[in-house]
C-alpha cells in the first residue's frame, strides 16, 4: 500500500485537553509516524505519515479529539511522503 503525508492544522478548543498526547497514542496504535505540536492562536499542528487508510483514520479521529476537546476545523494539506519519520512524537513550536 502506498504511503502518504498529511500536514494538518486543528482549530477549536484543542489546547489544555491532552490533544497532543491522545493524538500521539492514536498514531502509535495505528502505526502512523510524524509529529504534533501546539501553535500560537490555540491551534494544534501536525504531520502524519503512513499508509493512506491509517493516516485517514488519524485525521478522522482529530475531527473529534479527546474528551474535553471542541474541534471547529481540521485543515489538511496533502504532501509528498518523504518517509523521514521512524516514530510519532510531540514537538514544540519555536519562533
């Protein structure tokens, strides 16, 4: 199966509700690699890489998020897959 990469930006009440940690757990469960981080403006950004069906499942999970989250939008930009990630991690925004 072909691998894909999705760059996502999630808006709404997505900080302070364990969104990053729960997304990482879902990604590890699904076998998706990449990263996720909080952004200014109370958004969360991530890059998901893996088999298309698994990346799609992770994106769908992000539309709901963990208990306490209130997702208002999930922007997805499909990119070419570079297979540069060997795991999924939480990173931090640097200006």
